[in-house]
């Protein structure tokens, strides 16, 4: 009983066992770096090249190269390995064919504009392989390895003197060991804003002796040698946070050039291979380890790929905001996507994503469209947008070719105008809901007389905190409002039938703040409300009709073949069920992308085929 209790304690605290692991083959003695293979063998990197060894240490293959920074991932033929050529500074991928016992070189990556100090592989949620290259001064790049050619994904700014890095694919965490300071955890997923947390720092900021050395991954955690290689530190990830999980003295005195490799040994056992200095021998040690485990998401994500993307904004930074779809009356393929640039005005794109028009109308935020609107005996296709320069509502006409023109400017009494949406009641006419960052809403009727457009205030109401996105269902007469920190409300869109707001989707397991853009998809069998869940870079699909059951949620991933990155931190979106031809026969979703990658660039909009969403979520 006492022994079992001690064993449980050791496992829970991730203590290093006192007994050594099975001895390492003598043929590993001169290796500078090691990587364990699933068949019990090893990849060994030494001054003569990269060697493939079996479990007994017998050499099966060798690739001559003077290299460093060995990392691996599983591959259909065995393993994918990457090293950095010390002569050319180019990353060299190789396929390790375990069945045939061969090392097959793939094309090398282009040389970056800096000396590579560290590199590591990353496999994202789509099972797409990436490579991080990190320079001595902190210049860093993320590259896409999958597909017909390698592509730069983004540039990063990391601390200087990072000599070791590893990526935990499950949590999408880039661990970077800064030799003079400590261990940092970064977000490895290129989509979204950068995130960083300190895992362990040197004294007086933490308990590391001088800084961070070699690094390796554990299930749900990491193992780190300090800078002089004398001490092993263990860390566990729990609910997105990194915490210390024990340490062990390895040598009275170590040195630079330490190295570390880990092999799972079954159950809670891990075999650790390490060397405390460049010229020190490799040693083996057993490790009892239990990961904290990751709490599963209440509602899992599907991943859909965008079919294409629009030309980028002409302004850097947070520029793109909200799209709206205009349907051509006779030729669906000639339809347009209008989008706002918060630093410039209103833009239009064709279905291939090419920009067709720019109206420099000011700092426009949200835009919405209604077509075939009957006003004073005339029919119009109209777009409306909020303008933050002067807190006004702008009205645009759209002609039969899809070209917009400024038509009217309506003042409001709002102080920080923000979002808006249009409503076309069953009796005709046109109405607009505009909101303020303080939660106020103003409801206007848009009319036309004497050849001019006019706006009349119908009512005012408010939510408790900042709103932005809203959408009105012309069919049911319902208005859906997004309160960014709280969730989605529903109420009557009719000023004559005003009713209290009713929460239909609170922030929680399915929806993460901020609540942003929303739109309605009216299909043949069902209608859905699509909401941007900006807090976790996802999109929620729920029934447009009460009780508004959640049908699923998805993320927009990378389309490697088309060279289109995913979408993240989406502000505005729009969707249509109209047959636009080709992949959009069941309609399309357009979303604003907060971070343009593959490569870095100004923001833009992504197009997603509704049929892809329906298949991913099993929608009727």
C-alpha cells in the first residue's frame, strides 16, 4: 500500500526515477543530437551527417551533411526529419523510410535572410506541416512544408539567443528556449494575434540557473535542461497554462552544448536520453510522467477551407471590417461582394476576389445590402454603412452592373457609431438599425420623396454593453443583436411590435467573446444564423427559428492547393443561399480575416462555399 501510494505520488508530480533507462547503443556516443523513432531506432546527427540506426544501434543509412537542429514528425513512409545545413543555412527536409531503411532528401528550403539559430516542426489541426526558423537576433519565419512548393506563412519577432525550440502540436504551442533568460511559450498557429507566456525564467525572475538549454516535449508537457545542463526541469500544461512539475539534478557541473531526446516507454514511463555538455557522453534515465490532460471542447470544431480570397486592403493594420453580398439580377456569376475599409471607404470585389471598385467615402465600419427596394414608386438596390468620421449613416445605390454610388448621408445623435444592419419589412420600404459603442440602438426608416432619400427615427433602445453585429430576418420579422461580451439577443424587428430582448445564445461553450458579425442563411430545408465567435476564431451555426438549437461550429483553415490562408479574429461576415455557380451552387459565406498569412499582408476577405460548411456540420 505504501509503495503504491509513493508510485502515485511520483507519477502525479512527474518525478524523475532514480533508476536508469535501458542503456543507449554505443554507436550514439558521438551524436550531437538524437531523435527517437517509432520502431525503437534512432536518428543521430553528428559531424559526418544524419544517420539512421536500428534499435541495436546498427547503421541502416547515412545522409552526409554538416547540420544541426534535428526535429521529426510522423510520415506515411515512417518519419519526416528536418535539419539545418550549417554551410548554407538552408533547412533540409528528409523522408525516413523505416521499411526500406533509407534517408531520402526533399528539396531544401530557401535560405532566410539571417543565420538560423533554432528550428522546429509544427503539425497544425489540419495535419499540415510547418517549420519555424529562428535567428540569433530574434528574426523568425514560419514556413509551410506541405504542397507542391514551400511557402512563407508569416514573420515573427522572438527574443534573441533562442537556441532550442519545439512545438506541442496538440496545444499549438511553440516553446522557445532563450539561452540567457528562460523558456517562453508562444502561439504556434499563425492565425490570430500573437500570444506569449513565461514558462520558466532565470533568477531573480525564476528558478533557472542562468537560462535555458536543450528542450524536448513530453505528453502534455516539456522537459528542459538549464543552460549549463546540470539540472532537468519538467513542466506540465494545464488548461492552457504552463506550471512547474518537478526537477532533478543531473550533474555537479555541466556545460554548453547540452542535448535532450525523449522516447515514450509505455504507460506512464518515458525514457530520457541526455548529455550535459557538448563533449559529455549520452546518458539514459527513466521518467515517471502523467500529463494533466486537456479538457475536451464542449462542441468540437469542424475545419473548412476557403475557396478563394479577395485582393488585400490598400491600408495596413486593422482595416477590413464587414462584407455584404450583392446578387446580380440576371447573371449570378457577375455578383459582387462589398466590403468596408475602416481607413478608406467602400470596396467591391467579383466572385474571384478581384477588386472592381473603391469609393473613398471615409472610415466605414459595417455595411448591409437590400435589393429591389420599392420607394416612392421606384425600385433600388441599396447599401448602407456606418461612417465613424462624423457618426452618420451613409446610403449607396448599386446599379445593374454592381457599381455603387454615394446617394445620401443621414446624421444620427450617436457619439461613437459602430455597427448596423438593414431590414426590409414585408410591406416594403427599408429600415436600418445602427448602434453605438455604449450600447444604444437607433431604428430608422429610409424613405424617398422629391427625388431624395430621407431617414426618419422610429425608436431607440439599448443593450447594457458594447454591441456591433446585427442582422434582421425579413421573413420572420426578427432582429438578432450581438452584445460582444454577453451573447446573441433576439427581438422583434418591427417598431410597432417592440418587445423585450431575449438571450438566445449566451457566451459559453459554443460562443466565445467577442461576439461579432452575424448573417442569415435561408436554405430550402432550414434557415440558419451564422455568428462570428471571435474569441476562439470560430463560427457558430444555429437555427434561425426558436428554440435556436446550435447545429455546430467550424473554423476556416488553410487551402494549401489554392495558396489561401485561413481566417481569424473575424469582425464581419455575410452569407447567401443563392446559386452563384461553380462551388457556390448552394451559396457562399464571406468573412473578414483579421490576419492575412501565406505570406503576411494587409487584411482581406475569405470566400467559403456553403456546401463545404453543410458537409462539415451535417446540415440538411
